[in-house]
């Protein structure tokens, strides 16, 4: 989760400057309190998906339970007008990728040491 947040907010958001969706596109009036940072990618989604992916490997039933709030986070980020759907998709990709890399890191380090 932490690595997903770091990659999405600390790296990618700094490299990609994208405005939030226009207020006119949001079907409700509660769009005044949106972040000023880049819209791309969704750090909330990256963290939620990263956590879910990490948990699912060790405890599949808990991962399935965590998937529900992760999906709700992604949907809410679009519904609130904070992100475009592609921002959320990129955040989910970052979450899945960082979870896989963190899981593989110990084996990779062992291989590097023995090589």
C-alpha cells in the first residue's frame, strides 16, 4: 500500500500534470472541495488496490472482502469528480504492479546475492 502511494503520488503525479474533470461533467453539486494536485493517477485507488492485492495472496478470503471497498474507492473517485476513469485504471494498475513487485522483491534480492 505504501509503495503504491509513493509511486502514484510521489512519482507519477509529479511527472504527469492533468486537470481534474470539469465541474460541468459531474452530475451533482458537491464538487467544490477537490484536490488541486494532478488528476493522474488516482493515489487512493492505487493504495486500495495495492493493499487488496497484497492481502489476497496470503489470505484469499480476506482479499475478496477487501476487494469490495477497493472497488467502492475507485467508483467514488470518479463519481466525486476527482478523477477520470483512466486515472482510476492507472491507479489500479500501479496498485497491482507494486504489490507484485513488493512480493517478488525478497526472491529477487536473494537471487542477486547468490549470483
